[in-house]
């Protein structure tokens, strides 16, 4: 798609889109902020808080065990891991270890970036994992990258959504968490936002006091509660509790 196409959002510094299909519509960006609040990117951030690195893998794709073995890693599901952390249970690996988290949404997108980077793809962006837990830290990291490179950087906030047989479904938890990152960027003066990013930001600003309730009452939240991992939903609603920003390098998210 030409970079000046109607859906490319190329004239704006901060952009917002949904899933791999949305990413394909956008002009290339210097930075991609991946948001899968329930639960992949929140689990990545929580893992970083425990000193763990995370290697993403698409759920259901063959080779997960071999991939985990190659990284000397344990294999887990994001929601289950996040719930265990929230319940203060022993994580499956100790500090300094790598954890493979498999999911159909955020991990699948992240693995796609890792594969393209390994293949030497042109214009490979910096890929950051964001959640409510580190949304201000993510904004500060983006500002620091701008200062390091000495120029204004383009930023795509990529909401994973929920993937099903009919494609990517809107997920309010990703709208709110993505909007929270945009809100933090605006507070730092990175405020040239596309209409799509501005709407996500306004949603968070207007509903920030109800984020916990909205996440737990959302379709994704209810599903996770019914699966017995409601503690993870509560952990995902905590805002600005860490300064750690996991970045995807050599197939692995490291803080």
C-alpha cells in the first residue's frame, strides 16, 4: 500500500490500528507498541518484573516445544502465568531465565516481527510490549529513543484484539490500554496523533476510573474469570506499577 493511502495514517506521528491486517494498512513506523492486555503483553511486562525474558510463539503452531528447548525455556500460557504471578505463586522459572508464552493474538504478532527481523527485513521497527502496568514507562522509552536518534520517530500502537474464525474482533481492554499509552505520550509532548489514536486516547481518559471494572466485565475478562484465572485480569488493570519496558530482540522480549 502506498504510504500516502487513506488508511496509512502516514501524516501522523502516533498511529493506532488493530492486528496484522491493520498493520498492513499502515505506513512503516520506527516504533511499534504491541498491546494485548488480556493477556500476552501484560504477562510479558509481569515477567520482566520478575527478571524473566519472554519468547513469543503462536498458539497452536507446531514447534513450540522445540522452540522452547532452543531457548532453554519453559512453555506457558500468558493468562495462566499472569494469574500465578498475581496470586504470588512460584513462577515456572527463576530470574534470568526465558519463558515461552504462546497465544493466538499478541504472541502471534510478536513472532511475526521476530521472523521478519531475523530475515533482515528493511525498516524493521523497535517493538515494545505495553500494558497498563508500564504505559508511562513505554512513553518515556519512546521519548528517550527520539532523543538518542535526534529526530521525531513515528509510533504505531498496535492493538492485538481477539482473533477468531471470522478475523480480528474489537477488544475493549486493548482499546483502553492502547489509549493509555497514547495518553502518556501526549503528556510528554508527543501529541501529533491520528484520529484513530486520538479516539483511543479519549476512551482511556474518559473511562480511566472504570478500567478495572470494564476489563473484568468485558468478553475477554469474563472468559478468563470462567477459566479460573481472574487474578490475572485484576493484575492487568493495575496502572503504572513498573518502569520496565520489554523490547523484542533476537526473538525474545527483554527489559
